[in-house]
């Protein structure tokens, strides 16, 4: 059973490599983190820049999730040029700063609206703090995390 999993991920990697070759990017590379179920693409091309990064990520995300589904791989996370990884670092730093402020001021700290994955990162990061608790409030695109003292 353990040999099947790497084969699925290898199939996903090979198919993604073929897909990338159709775009004729100046340079591209794919890395797969099986444990985190993360597919990281590195694309060096003038057509992929900060102005269109969100749409490029969304497009590749959709394609790669369909490919992963074909190989029964389950949910994956797609990152291009470390865009998501940098965002994750920023969210974690924001969580730490909010926790510090909540501890010092002994008052609730409301973080800005975040998507579900980013809120999960905050909850996970601060779950080790016995003096604090986190709670999601709001709905839709206004959903955010509140850091509270216990």
C-alpha cells in the first residue's frame, strides 16, 4: 500500500511537467511535498508577474486539482513562485503580533478578514498558547479571527 502513494504523486508530477511544457515558459520547475500535499511550481517568465499572480495561481490550482483527482490523490495545495508560502509567513507573523498585543493589553485583538486556510493557520499557531484562545467571527469575506485572553 505504501508504494502506491508515491506512484500517484509521481504521476501527478509527470503530468504537471507535461502541462508546463505546453506553456513554453522560459523556465519552469515543479516540486512535490507529499507530506503537506503541496505542489510548488517555479516559473520564470515575463507572463507570470505580481499583477496576475492570483489568476495564474487560481488557474493552475484548478487544473492541478483535477489532475490530482484523476490519480485519486485527494486535496492538494498549489503554490507558484512561493506566493502562498510568503503569505503563510505573513499570516503567522500577524498571529504572533496579535497574540503579543492581546497578552500585553489584556484585551481582545481582532485580526483582518482572512480566508479559511489563513484562519486555520492562526488557530493552529496560537493553539500552543494556554493564556489565549482564538475564535472565528463574521461571515463570508468578512470572516476574521479574534484573539482572546483566558
